[in-house]
C-alpha cells in the first residue's frame, strides 16, 4: 500500500501500536468497510473507501495486492479490525 494507506492505518489503529485487518474479495455482507476499485493500471489501483470508514476517502494499492488476491479485485471488503 502506498498513497493514503499510512493515514488509513493510523486512523484504523486508533493510536494503538498494532492493528490486524481481515480483508476479503468476497462479499459476506458483514463487512466494516468496502473498498471499490475506481482506477487500475500496470502499477496499481485506486480504491474508494465506502461504509463506516468513508472518511478515509481514496487509497492507492500497489501490485503487492496481487500476492494476496492474485489481482486487484473490483471490490475488497474489510471484515474485521483487531487491536
């Protein structure tokens, strides 16, 4: 993660030293936030944050996302935040 992700993680961690996020590219309808891909190119993808954390706005995810999901999925769901 690059653009916007550091601010997003600071916000989500609520000033704790460590936070664990559970993400999925499958909609379980029990998500905390929804990241919707708005743009994609060879270097990464922009996602608009929707739901409870829409204050985060837009973030950019680099191609490391491919290691997790195999691609930049159209939608990523934040299922859980653990402190």
